[in-house]
């Protein structure tokens, strides 16, 4: 824990970590697949594609010619269901407390810029983050470390001075590649603790309350 407390900045994944969005996200993908004439996939099958952005996932699943239409259908579903994409309980308050304590906070997500902005603007929270790095701002998506390194640079910190908090194996691998510490977030219903632990995160927490305790933020 002493290692964690000595860090100066925190980079969060978005989906399944900060926002409870996977239900809407998975259905949005399936709406896109169906619109392109492809079969629906189960949650595990879809999540195996996570890392690249949405458009790249559609290219892989339905092909380049149908990918743009599939993406547009998916994006519309997301836009129409933003009220079903809340913050995880306690997460907004935790981020606000970090920023009040002058601890910089950033987002590094595999989502594209369009839907990331849709969600964060809906919640009116963009101002809380030092930077928001999406799939569109990197040449090499998770599990590569590029986005995490850019996040640290925006904070004017070295990579070893930040912590990556995320719910997927790709988040933990990105942290390892960057030389950052990692906290595996296992509070989403679809989080797979066994897969997370295989990546050897610095810590694993099962609730936002546990994360708050780990970061020594009190009640």
C-alpha cells in the first residue's frame, strides 16, 4: 500500500471502471452486428475484441464495407440510451475528491472519441480530467502503453508516478508495459477476476469503497 500512496496521478479506464456502461455497450455492438447482417455475439465473445476502438472491432467482425453502417447504428443506440450509462456508485465522488486534493486524474479508454464525448458530456464531467485519451488519439491501442504514457505526459509526470485503474487484462498489461502500477477494478458484473489476476496487477479491488481505502481517501 505504501507504493500506491506514493503515486502522484491516476489514470482510469472508462467502461466497466468509471461508468456502468457494459450493458449498453454490448447491446450497441449487437445492434450494429445485426444491421450489417452478422449474428449477435455473447458478452464474452464481444469483450474478447476489446482494446481496439469500435470501428476497428466492426471492421474485424462485419468487414470494412459494412463497418461504417454498423458503427452508426451502434452509436445511435448509445446516444439514445445515455440515461442507462451511470457512474458506478461512489466513483464520481472519488474522482471529485482526488481533484480537490490536487491529484491529477485522466481517462485512457479503448472507446473512440465520438462515443467517449457523448458519455462524458452527458454527465458534464469533462472538466474533471487532465486528459482524455481515446482510441482515436493513439497509434497503438491497449494493451500497448502509448495512451497511458500520453496521459502521464499530460499530467507532467513520469509513467512510474501514475497508477492505471482498469477492469480488463489490457489495462493491466498497458500499465506493466509503461512501468506504472496497476489496480484491477473487479466491481463490474462482467469483471473476470481470474483473468485479471493472471496479469499480476499491483492490487485488485472489488468495490469503489475498497479503492477509496487503498488510496487512503477515508470514508
